């Protein structure tokens, strides 16, 4: 998909990867809906884009961790700019440690990292199926292909996000609907930096296992190239594919290696 003249919606777009995606899609010529729970911050991003091209961006306050929030977001975007061409379910949370994590953290992780994707799809699909086209993108993580040392909620929900994107691609490819899934390792965002703060509830081992840390703009550039090519995996860190191949090539060896890595991290904490 070429983005010039298209209508794109990005969630979690007030900062980090989402902001960079919104900016890059806009630079490619798209009209952009900047959706975020933080309404004022989303407004700042949209105002900046409108200064470049008047009337080309809209900020929408959206709690995508609820079905109503997704339904209202799709309706607001369509009211402003017409049919949605590209929906990027980017919003996410990185919380929790192990099974002992509070139920509220598990619920929030599943609502934002997984259910938001299916809720968005529920309200996008009727229009897309009628038109015979549409593009669904979601942000998972390398943790969705591999695993995340230090956080069970993050690992489970990101695996589920990848699985839902796969299912979408398999189920609707024949209907002209394209799907891509973003699976980065470390990106210089507030979520990654918060991993060193014990009060956030996520282990600092998340940061130490993040690998090479990229800037959000780098991620957005790879996303645009992948969307143009209409391929499934968006991999700003190409080495993730190598890790995945090693995992599937010898699962037990990979699990043993990850266990040793975790032990080393805990010893160094």
C-alpha cells in the first residue's frame, strides 16, 4: 500500500512508536487520526501535523482498552476523513512480572495488548469486506515471537497479539485485507525506560534483554517499507528473525539458553 491520499488511524500515537508512525504516515501523504488515552498530548501531535498540511490530522481521545473506545474511535475517524484505509493498533502496556501479578494488571495487559486489536477489527471488518480492501497493522513485540524475560503478562499478551494478526491474515487475505505485525526489540520509548523503575511493576530485566535500542523514527521507516511491500512481519531488528529460526529449529536448546540468560541477569541485578 502506498500511503499518499490514504486515511490512517494510529493508536497510542501521543508519543513513542505511535507518534513516529503518525508523523511518517503523514509525511507519506496520508490523513492521520492521532488516537491516544492522553487527549492533550495527542492534540499536540495533531496540531503539529496540521501546521504542515492544514486539515490533514485529527486527535481523538480513545481508551482502546474497552470495546466502546474502539467503536467510538472508528466512528470518529470515519466521520472526519471517510473510510479507513490503514488501522495501526499500536497502543500497548508493559506491566506485570509473574503469576503473582495483581489481577488488575493481567486484565489491563490483555485489554490493551490483545482485546483492543479484536475490538478494532470487529468494527473495521464490515466496511473493509464490503469494499474488498483494508489494511490492519498491530504492534506486538519480539516478545510475541520469542519471549520476555521478567514479565509473564507481557509475554502472553504479545504472543496473543501475533496470533491474532496471523489469524486475520489467514482468514481475510482472499477478501483483499492485508495484515502486518510489528515485532521490535528495544525502542527508545517511555515504556522501555520505565522498566528501570521498580514502581512500574515490570522488571528491569526487560530493559537489559531489549537488545539494540532503536529510535521510534527508525521503526516507523521500516513499518512504511513493510506496508509498501505488503508483507507480514515488520522487523526493525532483523536479527529477531534469526532468533526465531533458532527457536523453532531446536526448541529445547532455545529454552535452555533463555533460562541461562535469565539466571545471568538475576545474578547481575
